[in-house]
């Protein structure tokens, strides 16, 4: 019987595998963690995705992009909310 390599690469799916005992396990690394907060709007959008588009939610989770997607969405929603408040204040003539 031939000796198994400690590490191998599968061209079909592009993954690297590490030998653990008698089995090859995919060498999958988590993406670097984004330390930006998800916030209220990000949490609300995640709930919306769970209810309306679970395929997109699963894709974002499996590709490791969910946190950055929700953090970006939260920042955009906060900026839009601030802009709307400024516009309302200017229209009503309040400071």
C-alpha cells in the first residue's frame, strides 16, 4: 500500500485537503472577521432574508460574506436615515 500525502489539491473543485487519520478533510479557512457592527438595520435585513430569500442568505453564509454584507447595509441605512432627518428639519425650519 502506498503512503498517503499529508496535503492534496483537487483540481475538480479547487479545494485543498489535509490528511487526518485515514480521511482527507477540506482545508477551509474562515474569512477575516469584520469588526463593524451589524446594527438594527442589518439584523432586520437578515430576518427579511430568512423569510423571503433563504437561498441568498445561505449563499452569503457559505461564502463568508454575510457579515460584511449586513454591515454595509446597516451603514447605508443609517446614512439614509440621517439624510432624511436633515431634510425634514430643513423643510420644517427647525434646528
